[in-house]
C-alpha cells in the first residue's frame, strides 16, 4: 500500500491514499501569538505550503477546534472551502455549517465521484493526564481505512498522550502507518499535553510493525521535544528503522508493511 504524506507544519499534513486527499488539523498562519482563555501560545514557524497551494481536499480531519495550534485563523477560513470536515461533536456545534461531529468509535464514509470509499473512524484521545478533560475539552483522533483488502489502516492520533484509548485503537485496527502528535506540548502545568518520546515509543510497541511518522513536533514555543529527540530515543531502543521524519513541504511516499 503506497501512501503519500506531505507535512505542512505542526499538526497539518496532507495524506493521499487511494486517490483521496485528506488534510489534518489545518494551520496556515504566519508566525505569531494567540491569546487563549488560560494561556498564550506562540507560533514560531510558518507553513511549508500556503492553503491555496494545497489543491482540492476530500475531507479535513480536525482533532479539535479549541486550540490555535490545531486550528488557526487561516485554517478556519479553509474549513468553509472544503467538501467535508470531521471533528468532535462539541467542535461541530461551535463551528456550525457543514462540519460533522463524531464521538469516539463513530464512523463516516468519504466517497469520490467514482463511488470509491474510505472509512474514517473517530478514536479516543486524552489531551494530557487523567482528569484534564474539563480543561482541555474534547479531542479525537482518526483511523482511515480503505475498502482495498490489501491495504492497512492509517492512525492519526490527534492531540493525545499515551493512555488506554490509544491501546484500544491498536487492539481494534491493523494499522500500517501511525501519525503520533509527538511534541510533548507543555503549557501551564508540569505535565505534557501531547505525546513525548516515551509515549511515542509505547505507541510504536502497540503497533508493532507500523511505520511511525511523527507530526506536531515543531513550530510552536510550547513544544518541549522534537523529531531529533525522537530519533535519538528510537535509535537507542532499536525502533529507529520504523521512524520516518518528514521534510516539510516535500511529499513522502511510504510503503506500509
């Protein structure tokens, strides 16, 4: 199964599979600061590609809408121009329009003009340690599955740490490519809000032969780890051959095992 992934920056990646084009958490603003209700976030790196250079998108997979490092101003504008937007139930109510809300384990079908179909399953996510939910709000990840029997699924973690929900995704789905959101984001507390290197290693162990393609590891001041931290850890522990670090703006073709 050949999959092309283009990292645009932060959590934003263009995934091309079976003729479909999917975009994760759109962030296309230039560097700048965002004042949220409880914290200020600073974007340090602009997108590798502008929104108008992406081309047509079959669906946006939006893990959550309440944080600017996952949906910024330009990303919000893009939502009105694409065919489908899949996100949390709470996010769909806030965003309105044609945005569709999914609870964990809900599914949606994405179809093209020829009747080909992808199945998108919403997956559980916990945006920090146990008990964080009232502060962080709802978040989901996604599993993308092809009707092609020879194809394996793709797992996009969304903003989550390692917890039982991620382990359950591994039990339910045969995934050949995994995109962990792995920058060890940290804002107000002495804890991380997205996967750190340890969480990413646990995820790699749970999906024992998947290609691990980390995103959301650069571009924001509140990230505490990056791709090179992952590279060092994976190499020491023997997972190095399974790790693929993407060059922003460059389509990378992956052959899922």
